[in-house]
C-alpha cells in the first residue's frame, strides 16, 4: 500500500510541476510577451551601442592627445598680427563639362541621369 501511495504522490507532483512549467512557457510565447522581450532586447542593445560609442570616443580623444603631444601640436604658436599672415590662394576646380587642356574637336557634354533608366 505504501508503495502505491508513494508512486501516486510522485506522479501527481510530476504532473503539477510539468503543468506549471508548460503554462509558464506558453505565457512567454504570447504575442504581448514576445513584443516586450523584443523591446527589452532592443533597449539593452541600444545601451550597449551607446557605451561602445562612448568608449570609442574616449579612446579617440586619448589617442588624439597622444599624437598631438608627439607631433608638438600642443606647443604655443606665434600668432603675430593678422596683417603679417597671408592666406594661400583658393584652389579653383574646373567646372563640369570643361577640359583643362585644349582639344581640336569639341564633344558635346550631355548630363547623364542614372535614374532615367529605372
């Protein structure tokens, strides 16, 4: 008799345990729960990306300071007066459709729009 009672109790306990486990899993798989889990993962990923960006920025500033120190860019510069300094001539770029060298024949330039083919 004791043996039957033991196995009946063990079976009932296993059934209750399995039922609660399955019900928990089913609640995790509802659309609302899946949406909440996805939102939590997205927020967590955003925080990790922000931390990564801040680490990269800190490393960049540190390396920039090291390079500035190694190249002597942090040394004070003799400013002089504004009249003592001359600005270089601005560079001129040839406009589209013109060639920097002289040609014997002219080829008409037709603007090509890549989006016309689509």
